[in-house]
């Protein structure tokens, strides 16, 4: 397949074992596919995101870590605060246990999910910005962006201060194909300079794996099939690897990533993210 060969050639020229961001920016947005809340089969998603977060947080200029999974009030925030202050963890979640509300389950899972990041921040102080919300409709992106800005001001931070923001991948995109703006688009309008990185793994449940991309061939999204999938993890010999998706290529050609989309979107990959980090289980 010509496109696959082009992608392999391009990636060989434009990938690195660590993440080197060349674009001018203040906020690095990491877009993850969230691991499931009540089961452990998708832990590779968390492992890949946490590894990248730890890499980015070592930047001495990084002042904060903002996380969509940390609600800005309630049990989850208290769980994070308790761990940062006294290293006290909530009980582990037992899927056999009944009578727990969703917020209590989330506290037990999500405080532990990013534990290596919290440990790093305890040893290397950074602000924690809890920007999550229970709102889950078309206004969610606007609410998350406003929570980020509110937390920013509360900590006395300025728009030029550098940090890392963890979001679900759709919220992290630079170009929305929905009727509403993404978190990144809202922040851009408010004067925040961002770079977005999508983390993909080889996790698969059902027909469409996390690392699936599709060639732009004018098919409606609803007509895409398993046979149209290109798996990003199949294109690299070793992971983790960071791919800059819109760099120079042989003979001045445009990046072949401009010919690809993710399955939920008609927008080409480089119009959504500057980088993709690929990690196999």
C-alpha cells in the first residue's frame, strides 16, 4: 500500500524516542483516550499517558499540571489534596463492592490512576489545576476551558507561564469539526499558546483499535470499515516514539499525515495535533 510505505518513510525521518517540541508554546496539551473507570483491561492507555506526562513535567520551566479527570470540587479534589499533603490514598476500588456512588468510585480510581505524576509533583512542586466538570453536553469544552483559566488566576499564574494540560483527545484538538469549539480552540481565543500531542496505544476492544487512522477517501464517516484501518503501531519498529506529523519530507512533499483522519473526524491529523506519541503494550 503506497500510503503505508510513505508513512513509514516519513516517520523514519520525523520521529524521536523522546518528545522534542519545536513550536513556540506555553501549554502542552496531552490528549489521551481515557482508560475505563471500572475495569483494568485498558491500563496501557494510562501507562502511556503517565509516561509522557512525567517526561513533559521534567521541564524546569513547567509550573503546573492541569487534569480534566480531577473535578474542581468534591471527593476527587479532596482525594488529590489528601495525597499531596499526607500521602493518604483512598481505598482501592473493588468492582464487587456495591453501594458506591460514581463520585466515590471516581475518587478511588482516578487518584491512583495518575499516582506517579502526583509522586513526582510531591518531590518537584508544581501547581495542580483541577479543571474537571460533571457537565457532559456540548458546553463541556467551554466549561473545562473556563475552569482552567479560573484555576490559573487562583494560583496567580499568567498566560505566559508554562505547564501541561491533560484532556480527552477530542478536547485537545486544534480544529473542531463539531458545532462547538474544543478546549484548545477556546484557550487559543483567550490568548493561550498551545501545542497538542495525541497519545495512542495498541489497545483494542471491538473492531476499531486506539491507534486506528483512515485514509481520506471522501467516504462518509459512517461508511468507514475495518478494512480501511491503518494501525499506527504497525508503522514503527519500536515504541514509545514521538512523531511530528507536519514536518519536511523527501523532495519537499507534504506530510502523508495530511491524507489521514481519525475515525470520528473528517479533519486531517496535522490540523488536529502537532505530535502523536505511539506506545505498544
